[in-house]
C-alpha cells in the first residue's frame, strides 16, 4: 500500500513521507508572505525545525521562530507569542510540533487581531461569534507527534496560570488552511512520548465512539482510528524508525481529532485539570485514567464496546476490551495510576469542581455529578 494522499476532510491535508518540502508552497497557498513558526522549546533546536526554517528562508518567507511555549501553554506564553507576531510584522502562523506548539500557534493566529481577552472565546455556547473573523490570520499546521490531532482541530487548549484551569478556545477559522503530515518528522520521538501521544489518539477515538451524540461519520472514523492504534502503536513504540507504523499513527491522530467532533467524556474531563495543575503529559494522563473511566461507563457502553471489540479482533466483549487497554498501557510503560504519575496529596474538591466545569463532561455516556466524579478520581488514584 502506498502511504500517500491529498485529502480535503476536514481540511486540506498533504500526507506522506518527505512532504515537509512543500512547506513554502503551503504557506503561499494560505496567503502568507512572512509567517511566524511557533513551536515548543524542546523542538526549537532540533534538525527538523532548522530544516523547516531553512525551507521557508529559501523561498523568501523568512525564518522567524517563537518557541517560548510551555508543555501546557498558558496566557503568558500567548502574550509573548502575540508580541513576537506583531513586532515581526507577520501575516500568518506555521504551527509546528506536538499539542503545545500546535495549540499555541493556532491561538496566536486567532488572537493577533482581536481586542477582547482570550477567555472571552472559550468554547461555551456561541462565544466564538464574539471574534472578528476578518482579523484571524491564516494557519499552516505541521504535527511532529502522532497523538493530539490538533493539526485538524478548530480549537486550541490554553491553561489559565492563575486558576490552573484548562480552557478550550474555539472558532471555526482556527482550523488550519493547510496541514502537512510528514511521518518522517515523528521518527525521532522518544519511546515515552510515542506511547503517550499514541494513547492520546486512542482516547480521542474511544471517547468519540462512546459519546451518546449523533455523528455517524465521526463514529466510523473513530472505529478505524482505534484499529490503527491497536495495530501500529506497539510497532512504533518498539522501533521508532518504523516509518509505516509512524505513518499510520499520524493518520490515527488526525482521525481522533476529527472524530471527537462527536464529543469527548470523562477521560478528558479528568485529564484536563490534572494536566493543568500537575503539568503532566496530556496523552499519558488520558491513558492512566482510561481503564477506570471504562469501568465507570460500563452500564451505558457495554454493548457498544462489545461490537468494537469484535471489530478489533478482541475476544471477550467488554471485559476483553478492558483487559486489552490495561495490557496495552502496561506494555507501553504507562503509569498504573495517578499516584505513579505524580499526583500526590490532591485537592479532590478542586479536581472534582474543575472536571465538572470541563466541556467534555457533556459527551460522557453516564451523567457526571459530584459524588460519582469524586469516586472516579479516587479509583484513578
């Protein structure tokens, strides 16, 4: 099978090994003449970033970079990024990296022409209509991990450094004009990041599949996304140079973020406040709470998970699928619980309050309240 293609769902995606060479053409197609490349500190000094900047410079687009991005980016990173964008006279953003670089890059492009505070555009009701859509800069997204799927998302996650809450900033035009998915960019990912980001993709697909909302297109995408993770994440984890496995995982990541238009659930509702307060890796946190959430939702999803298990070739219905998740986590070196992840002496009242405020709760198959959410956190510990 030739792993290459040109896709326009959910946006224009240039997929295939070596396609980072098209970065300048993608920027020009998006209307950029002077883009700002936004990435995280860890990627800033790596060859893949230097090579991408060189491609932009060779095409006469400059080589500007902003990399003051925390693992869970916050409004301070945003303000610094907006200053760099405005001071440099830029006209678009290349969002480059994992979830942190992609999310902050997209929010910088969104906020560069707005006059209201970023929190006014949280994904609540129709708050997105408050934005001046004509002032949103174009975005080219380039993922270097295979998990978050933010490259095909219409939102960016931003942590509030004061309240330690993660907020989802949404607008339809936060969707990148062009995405370059080049699996060669993910070859250097450490095994632990491969595991965490891969399980992030799986969590997105799983929660979308279990969501009670109606979206059959997302439902189908979620099922196939989980099959790709099941087949190829262990291979990518075992051999980081397995380009076929890396390519399929990059597809699964984009599929997860496309699928969760159907909804997310308790996995993310728990993971968001934990990540915001403890600065834990988002995908790894999702993986840690996944099995307890499955058990929490069992009565509402048992039949649906049984059908999924059959499609994935897993015997034993719900129980077989649950055991598969536990064993997959173990094989990938994922911590067995939140305590092993580093969550010690947690303020459960605060975590419960934060989880119940998270927009993901609306997509959980079982209604979440203070009592059952607290018990769920306790099970995760």
